[in-house]
C-alpha cells in the first residue's frame, strides 16, 4: 500500500489516504476523513512501520519508507495498464492576493501505483506515457491552496457577501447529507463563537486537471483536491511614495477545445472556441491584506477565436493557409451557444472588438468578418436593445501601415468607450473626495453600483485571426485605461488618466508583454512578433531582425511540432481515453470527432432559433447569472463552520508564521518587479512619483541594461517565455535533494511550506546586487546596518522560542465551550482614539457635526462658493480692522 499523509501549513493537522496497490487496473483509495494531530499521525505511522516489518528487531527491514515528498496531487491517470499518481514536487511562489499565495508548478513526479507482482504489461503503455509527459507541467501551470483561481476576484468576493441566514440553512442541509462524522469535531454550537466559511465549486472550463481528479472526487475529502489552471500569472509592485500597490495579471486558458494554432480554429459544437483566454488584472493596496478590510479592484477581458465553424489547411505548407468555412450555420447556432456562456459568466453588454482585416486584394480574413457580422446581427434581433451584443470592427493592420494615423490613439478612444460601458469591480464605495470633486469621466462610468462598491457587468471580447499580436496590444490599451480608473477608485490619483512613459505604465507594459509572450508560446509556438513598441513606432532597429526570427520560429513550430503537442493536450485533458480494441491516439487521422461530440451521437434536441439563451439569464441582466444569489447557484457552494480561534481562519498565523524561525530568503522569495528599483531614475530628487512622464534615457532601465540581460543575470521573473527545457528524470532525481532552491520537507508527504528558488550562484550574488539594486541610502535616505546586534538577535530568538512553545500545545485536547478560556485572556482595550486598531484594519474616529460643517465650508471655499457672512464674522472682521489700522 501507499500511505499519503497531508498536513496544513502549520503542521498541526493531518489527513491520511490509503492507496491499495494490489489491484492491477482499478483505483482503490480509502479516506477515513479523520483529522489527526501531529502526535497521532506519528503514532499511526509508527504502528504501520512496526506492523509491516518482515523480521522483528531488524533495522534494515522496515516496512514503511518514504517514497516522495510533495506539495499537492495533480491527479490520477490510467492508459492501458494501471493508474499513475501525479504529484507536485517543486513549486515557486508567483503572486499574493490578500494573503493567499499563488504558486507555479516547477516539477512533478509520476508514480505507478500497482505492485510489480500484479502488473499486467502492455506494449503501447510506454508510448502513451511519453505523450502524456509532453505536456510540460512545469510550464505555466498554477495553483493555490486557499484562493479559487478558476473564478474572478469579483465572483470570489461576491460569494463572501452571501447573507448569514442563508449560510445557516445551507449548513444544516449539508451536515445532514455529509458522511464526515469528524468534520465538526470540537465545535461549539452555542453562543456566537462560530465563523462560517464558504467554498465554491471551481469553474471547470478553466481547470486543467478536472479529468485527472474525476476518479477520486467523490471518494476523498475536498481538502485533497487541488485545482490547477494554465496560462500566465505575474505580479509587480507599484510604489507610490512608499505605499505598496500590487498589480497582478492572471490569464486563465480554457481547457475546452484547447490546442495549437492551425489545428484548433473557430469553435466546436458546444460553443467553446479555440485559444480562449480570460485575462484579469487585479490591483490592491498591499499595506492591508485582509479581503474584508482591504481595497481591491479587478477588471476582466477575454480573447478567443471567431466563434464560427472555420479552419485552415496546413498541408499546403504556406505561411498563411487559406481560410475555409467548414459548415453553413444560417441560424448562428454555435455563436449563440458561445455568447450564452458569456452572458452567464459576465452579464451584459458583451462587446466584440474585431481586429481582422477589412480590405484585402484577395479575400482572406474578411471571410470571418462577414460571417461574424451576420451572426451577431441575427442574434441581436431577439435580445432586448439595452442588452444587445455590441460589435466594433476595426482594421488594425490598415491603420498600422498608414503614416497619418496613430494606432494607439485610436485604440485609446475605443478603450475609453469600452470601460465606460462595462465598468470594473472595486470592493469599497466611492471615496468622499470623488463625491465632493466629481470627475466627468467618472460620472459616465457604467457597471453596477452597489452599497459595497462597484461590479463589472459585461466584458470585452477581442479577436483577430490568431488572437496573439494585435489582440495583446489592444488588450494592453484597454487594461491601461481600466488601470487608471482602478487607481482613481482607490484614491491614488486625482484623475482617471495615465500617460505613456511613466513608471506605472512602463511596469504595466512589461507585465502585459510577458503575458503576451507566454500565451503566444502556448498557442503559436513563438513569442510575440509585434509588440506595443512596434505599434508606437519607437521600437529599435534591432527589433526587426528579432521579429523575423520569431516569425520563422512560429512557422517551424506550426509545421513540425504542433501535431505532437495536440496529441499530448488531447490525452492530458481526457479528450481521448485509451482502451483495448480501440484505435490508438497516433492512428487517428484527425481529432475532429473527439472535440465535436455531436458527430458521435444522435442529434440532441436543438436550442430554440429565437430564444437562444439559457432560461433565467435574461431576467437578471446586466448582472451575470453565475453571481446572482439564486437556488441554482447556492447549490454550488459548500459551507463549513469554524471556531473563531481555529488555525484555518487565522490569516495572521497563516501568512506571517510566528511559530517558525523566519529567514530573509523565505520571507522575500517572491521577487517581483518594483517600480522604484527597476523603472525610477537614480536621481530621486527629480520626482519620485510613478505617474510623472519621463524621457526614455531617464528611466532605471537605462541603468540596468536591456530587459533580456536583466532576466539572464538576476531573477528570471518571467515564467515560460524564457523557461529552460525540463531536465531528464535522472537529473531531476539527483538534483532534487541537493538543490537549495527546492522546497524541502521534514515530515509528512504533502506539506505546504514555501522556500525561495535561487537562480544565481552565491559567489555572484554580491556583484549582481551592486550592479542592479540601489542602496537603501539612495532610495530611502537612510542606511541600514549590515548585521543586527547580538542583543537584537537574542530578543528575536527568544520571540521565536516563545512562539514555538505556545505552538506545541495540543489544541485538539482543548474542549471548546460557549465561554472559551481565550475569551478572558484576549481582551484588548484600544488605547488610541481609533475604535478598532489592529494589523488588519483601522477605523477612523467619528467626526462631530461641527467639524464636518467646517470641512464642507472649506471645500466650497476652494471651489469659489463662499458662504454668506454672519453677524459674528462681521464683528471679528471689524475688530481685526480696528487693531490693524486704527
């Protein structure tokens, strides 16, 4: 048997899975669903070790040995023999959202489960295993233990606002249906000590290991299920006079109709389109990390192939194969299914920005435009006018060739109109200063205004033919416009407008270029050919040779390696399932029938030609149906009750780990781009604001050298665009134990502790620091001592020792009652004038009525509206004149 031991980050709670290895082809997993303490799990493993020894007292014959240490389960897969388990063995922290860490998978390990004694070998098993491993899990796959990456921030925070009464009724129902008798062990049902937690079902469209977890989803506790997404995740720090603002970009690639450039075009019969990616930019103030008290904002946009039945024949070996429409669709059936999905997830209006060519000597891209216009016109006939699909055609290639037109100026106009229609998400109401000094653009903003802030309703859907180069530039311009509104909503700038050549926009542009390069590599086989600088016409002359090389790389990839990559994706996602007596994956002439399910079954009842949307969607527009608190959505939520002193909901202990001896390498393992270090000029005396327009030779980039050199010598922040190929199995096994950048584990199989990934050698680190990182004296005006004094180190060591001794207490033995012992101990009385003052939030003192009146009068005077003078004012003025002049 295999025993899988999983723990929480503090290593105080454990769960154990038992995997049977005697079944040659079936997967038998037993989960007792009991939560063990550290002492209990040690005793359990000790008993198993003792009971499985062949000869008592013989040291070398232990029946229990550690096979691997890992950070999570990707899933279980079977080809023609038995099942394999896929484990995450290395990870790297990529971003942080409200104290929730997002990790990138760095390495995985596949372990064959059945024993050699029961193994039934098959000649084609090794080939299927090789094809499966062609999907490089160390390249842009992300997961989080506590944050749902498959949903947007707006959805995740909207779920948290479900009324408490609803949660209690749901909790009662779930408890009755649950078989987990230890789930609520030790909880008090009396008093107000309970805290409700909500877990929502992931959005399976963006989950890439859903099929791999299908075999165990109903058999194991939900804590074992780790959902991964594919795409991009990057985070940068924008410092505004020392105030840290984190700008995060998350791209989720759809797992439906997924594939490579020329082999996956258009849409399938279920309305899923090729190269569909949802990009979300999240902005938040990192000085307050709680979701309930912090300031968070997000904006979502989508890219995807034109939702029609179309393809390109690559057998002609042409750089641009001709576009052919495969099926006639006069009633826009496939487009209706696609836009119905979007109405459910995003609400209305859906805005289509079509960037394909309109004027061509030989009809090529225009075929798609004509069909898309006809489909949108047909579908809009039946929608109410206020919720109609907005179609914006714009021939970006034609404007790029014109010397009179500025492409980005025109895109900026489109971006302004789009953001005004959709609005954006922010979890706090409009600030008082924006009410007193309203901005014209702010008042015209769309979306839905609620008591807790604003909601984004609707989405922009951008497409060209490939949805790579032109689309990325257009999305950057829309994102830049939305970023200005987000900064304004958080009270960080006085007008919702951002200029090019500022530190903030340069930081955002680099983030979007990394995002575009990564998505282009996944779908097209090369990095971006045309970048933002190309369309601004400020790219250096060396960029043209790079563009030619990227074009050749893309052509080579499409011609020679795309077919193998497509087979790997089909096998990984469970689109193709090997079976005895069935054609093998490499024997199929095409995968068309795998992705279009209606070709393999009797025709299902078609949707109505006129009422093409899901019932109930139209009633709630412009709000998205998925976020409406109805019975259908409520059944997707799982509710659990915690005690208020439970470790799982203590975000301070989770994030700061006071019970561990911290090291700088661990604390600062997330090496993100910093606007002050990487973009601001060395001479801080000019203007430290990241919103000041600077000349190109003024920026910190000119000091650091170009972007590629910095990546090679410093930290390799980019994920897949410059990631090296994975090492061989022998290299991984030999280096995984000795590599100082690898997350290591002392006890338990699935731990969740994070250590840094060191890219540079120790000997070069000092040299690199001198060249790249400015001294603290230059940046902050204060020089810090190199080494803390012995007294300080002794105090810190004592602090850690106290934390560890407190942590060793067995919390499972404490019986929670309505009057908890900690209630008497933890009774903090605020000594300041603030009513609530802690590390999570600060509530300002209430201003009395007279102070508010004086403040209003001051604001009005600043705007030129003077208050009428009263009798007291005349007396004071008369006294002033008498004393001054008489």
